[in-house]
C-alpha cells in the first residue's frame, strides 16, 4: 500500500491518535531493528510462518551463500522482537514493563485484495517478571476504548472471554483434549456462514460424535452476548452456579469478573464491552483473558483490535518466567478497510494556511507573513512564484488548505492582511500582528467542534 | 542501534520536532514501501552502492532462486524511492510537489562504531515540473534553522555554496574538466588534517602540476567564510568584479545572492548562515545551491544536515524533467553522536503522573483518579498492585515520572488528593476535580521555561 499525500495525512493522524493514547496510559516506546537473526525469528514458528518469512542478504552474503537459510530475516510480527528485546535487556528494564511498539512487519504473502506484505502493527503489552496480576488485563479494554473513541470511526464493542473459563466449560461437556476443543471451536466458528443446523449436525455426526445435549449446551454457550455490565456479571454467576462447574471454569469466571469490574472503574461505558464466549484467539498462546473489538456498523471487517493474556513471553530466549497481556492493531489493513467503507476523512491537509503572491515584488513581504504564521504555530506554505490569483485559490482548495492570506499594496499600507477562509467560505481582514493568533483560534474552534 | 525506553523517548522527541517543523513549512508526508524492485534501486548506483544493498527473498523465492540478482531489495536512501514515487504518481501530484519523508534506510555496511546498517533519514524536497525557481532554495535554510533551533542542541551554522559558482571559479583557474575539479577538491578537503603546506605541495606537484598562483587562489577561495550577511554579499560581489569572472561564476553568484536575500527575509538570523566555498557535496548530482550544517561546538561531528539543488530527479523513470531541491538529516547517526557528546537529555519520561496505590482496596479509586488525569490530557500510569510507598516513589523517580498522586482515606474524605512533585521536590494538595487542570498548568510552565 502506497498512499498519496492526502491519504498519508489521514493515515498519519490515525498513527498519532494511537500513539497519543498508548502514551496516555503510561506505555513506553520501543523500536526494534527490522532484521532479526533467522534462528530467533523461526524458533517458535510453525511451517506456515516459515513460508512467509522474508530473508535478507547483502550482496556480499549473496555471493558467499552456502547451504542453509540466510542469517537474517525481516520481522513478521512485533511479539517475537518483543520477546527477544525483553530477554536481552531483562536486567535494564523495570517490571511490570509497559511498552508500546508501532512499526511495520513483513510477510511474504501473495499480494491480494486486503492482504499486505508490509503493514503497520501497533502493539501494547505489559510484561511481568515471575507473575503479573490479572488487574492489568483490565487496562487493555480501557486503552482500546480511548483509541477508537478518539478515532471517531463509529460505535464499537470490545468482546471479552477467558481461556480458562472456556477450557473448564468444554471439559464439563466431556471435551478435555485441547486439540479436540480447538476442532469443536473451528466448527462453531462456522455458525454465521453455515447456520446452526449444519454445525449441530457436524458435531453430533460421525467425526465428533458428541451427545445432542452437550452440543445444545455448547451452541447456547457460544451464542451468549451480554447486554450490559449487570447482565455480564449475572451470566458469569450463572456459569458457576451450575452443578457441572469445575475449577478451571471457576478460575476463569473469577478472573473475568475482576477484569469487568475494573474495566468499569476505568470508565469504559458498559455499552462498549460485552462477554462473548465464542472468542478464542490463538489457542496455543493465550491462557486467560482474550479480547476482540468489532465495529457495530461494520461486522464484516472483523476484529480491529485483538489480544489477550499469555503465560510466558520469552521461554525460548530466557529462563525467567515472563507472563504478559497485550493487544494489537493492524493499522494498514484497518485503514484500507475503513477507506473502502468511506469512514476515512481525507479532506484536511496538514498545511493550514497559504500565503498568496500578488506579484513578484511581494515575495519578501509574503515570506515575512509566513514567518509570523509559522512562529505562531500555523503550518504555512508560500506561493514562491506569481500566478493568477484564481489559480492560487484553486490550488489551495484542491490541496485542502483552509486559509489563503493576501497582502496587496492597499492592505500593506493599512498594516492588515486579507484572509480567505475556504472552509467557511468567507473573507476577513486582520491586523498583521494578530494574524497567527486569530487563525489559531479558528483552527482550535474547528478542532473542538469536530471533537478531535 | 536498539534503545532502552528513556533513550527511545528522547529519540522520538527529535523525530517529532523534525516532523513538526517540516509540516510547519508546508511539506506533505510520504511513506514508501521498504522494498523496491532491485532493478529500480540499482539503476543509478555505482559499484559502491551495489555492494551495500540488502536483497530480500521470501522462502518460496529462495527455493526457486536461479541466476541473477533477487527481484527485491531494501531502500538504501529516500531519494531513489522519491524518484520512483514521483514518476509513478506524476499525474496525481500537484507541482511544485513538497514532500517530507522520515523512514529507515538500509545499507549492508560492516558494523562499526557510528556506522549503522539501519538508520533513519529525514528528508524534504521540493520537486518542480520542467522548472523550479531558485527561490525555493531559500526555504531549505529556513527549515534547517527551525528544526535545529527547536532541538536545542547548541549553536549551528548553515554553510552554503553554489555548484555553478564553483565550476566557474575552477574553470577560471584553468581546471575545466569536472573530474579534475573533483580530484582537486578531494585534496583541498584534506586541509584540516594535513595542513596547507601539504595540500599546496600536492597541487603544484607532479600529479596536478597546477601553477603556484592558481593554487594560491584556490586555497584562498576554499578558506573563505563570510562573517555576516553583508560580508557574504560583499564576497559575492568581489567574485564577479574580478576580471576572470566567467558566465558560470556570474550565474552562480546571482543565484546565491538571491537565495541569501530570501533566507534573510525568512527570518534566519545572519549568524546562523555563512558562505563556504569549500562545500561541494555529491559532484555528480547537485547542480546549484548546496548546503551543509555544522554544530559550532562540535565541528568533529561534521555535517548534521546537508543537501542541495539538482537538475533532474527521475530521468531513469520518466521523460518529464523534474528539477528539485532538498535536504536530509541522518537522525540515527546524529542521535548517537549527540548522546556521545552528552547533548541529549534523557531525564523525562513520556509518563507524567503515577497514581500510587496505598492498599489493595484503593484500586477502584486509583483507577478513577487515573481516568480523570487521562481525560485531562495527562499521561498516567497506575500502580496496580500495592507495594511499600517508598518503593513506589523509587520507581517513579527512576522512571523519570514527575508527579506521584496519592489518595488515602483522609484525602478521600476531604475530596482532595496529595501530589508529590519529584522535580520541584515539593508536595501539595488539590481538589480531585482540579487535579488534571493543575498538573497541566505545571507541565505547561515547565515546557515554556525549557523553551520547548
């Protein structure tokens, strides 16, 4: 994905919004090199990841290339680099370590609609040493809420579940083997596409051979969505009141209840989060709370921010136990989808004012006006070569620049400048000394009105 | 280079400062993919660049690897991607096209002190179609001045020269061949290291066999530094008053004079720019104005921001003539050098406040305080698990967090919170509703005092 400037500006605004909110919650920035040692990247990969890795060789290495894989490869996510970073700098970091990382990652996928070989991931994680209280799990929905509220891309819902709760529930239905649980979940995932009857037939049929009653309970379980905070708590209570409730389920319920209470204390409105027992995420990785976030008006986009709690970040790189919780936003894909859905606004330029040039002699004066505007914090472009005024207005309008500033002989003599506001379609005069200040006020008003 | 969070914060602040000022001058953001087609990247490279390129292959491509170079490679600068971008999107862009680009680039150099295989470049360029007025050359010093003034890394001087002026001068000394000019300049470049006598002997000696008088004039020429705006203009006048002045020299002087006058009109203080006739930059690329920027207190760091005017950006990718002018900051190397010189301040965290936790029961209340702080624009971390208060202070202090907020039973009953200001080493109480507002005022005061 390569963008023209107006779209790049919109993309950059999303990046800024994410970063600002990550920092608002006390997360610290980390950047890691794009290349990692191949042996580090491929430590925990299955075959699928390995096929998607981009290997890197300098010309010299290429010439000497022998057997085996190249020494270096491009990161394919931010989790493996985080694990390597934390293990490498373990004794220099304060735990719990709260980091955010917003960088591009690379996957050698075939290019296709909506799939990118290079895309931004925006991640936060809290990493504990030896242990990490479940309380930290409550911060993730608060960050998600802050980020997407400010993005103003429509109402969203943070769907939450807990892997212990799931495991306990499925064990109570006689499905104790994690791999079998995964297979059942994969079938359940087809509910929307294939319908309930198809899924019920498959699960009671030859392959799974589950009792009809168990399947009915499973389908009821995964369809559950809480409608309010009180409803969520009531649904959790109902699960442990059941005679079949085992310890894993009780543990999961207790965790999720604590997390929900703290999410509320953090001020997330209760219509922005819900229980959803069908959310599983990576089954081999997450061990507690799991999150997905969906846009209410665009369910087809799928999850726009996901994550969860994991038991040990970096077992391949250190003997220390490093439990953590984190979320990830795949911004490139999200931007592409939001643009497709018409939710992205690309109207405003980063350039806020343009100083028009009436004639060649006026350049020194135009540069002085621009200097004052810039010193006052206004992003300003100057027309460096005289053109017809109509052309200059046309340029500013197309470029999304709001203010055009003009100073002809008459204005100059009176110590004022004329300002055309292309957004409000009006023109006014202002004293030269007050120009930057008054444009700042106008821009600030627009910012507040638009809720940015 | 991989940084720990306090240094990453300092690095990010430099990136933000650069971006803010690039945008202040009306430059638009562009990002390009890290990979370009090898044939695009290597079009204009000499052997040196080619040896430094990193080639990229997915696992699939690696298996099929045949003869010849891999199809993809990592960008080694931002100029080639800009040329490809402008040529590709020529009909969608408005000219003069003003873009900034701040991304990492990759060179397969041997790892050594101060040399990086992955580093940030921060570039601006103005690209014209068919022609581009020399007036745009004057904006570059204004941007350089704005960026480095705000960085507050000490007094700097923007050194300026003009390639036409140089060519004219050397032709007048009987050195018309550009390659011979380059060889002479390379010798002249050794003035600081080897001394004037050595250089004079070399140039009058066997290899060059230049007349002693020409060598004397060359040495006087390249040692020239203007001491003020008026002095710079006077030195330019003196060059054209000379009987030997040819057309190229006159053209260069006229350009440089216009640029200097506009640089002054843009408000760059005259002690921040100077003529320096020894500045050459890439001889095969730049054709007019050239710039280098040096820190007055750290000449050994060399140029921290360089660039110039070029005749045609993208002759390999389009038939259109695209003249331009631009500058580049190699931020990774600069950061590394400034850190070495002790100029980088890594004291302050992005986290501005920490809510202490007095006991486990106080968490809901602590989260509510944090919510208010964040809503008021204060970057806030909460202690999620009770620890000894001394430990919590120690953590905040080490982390560079300025405010620690406490609400015990007593404060809670009175509707206030206690705030410890670790920077000013004082403690005060404030009404819970006014907390965010009063910290905002304190932070704003510090920002103004520190001139940020």
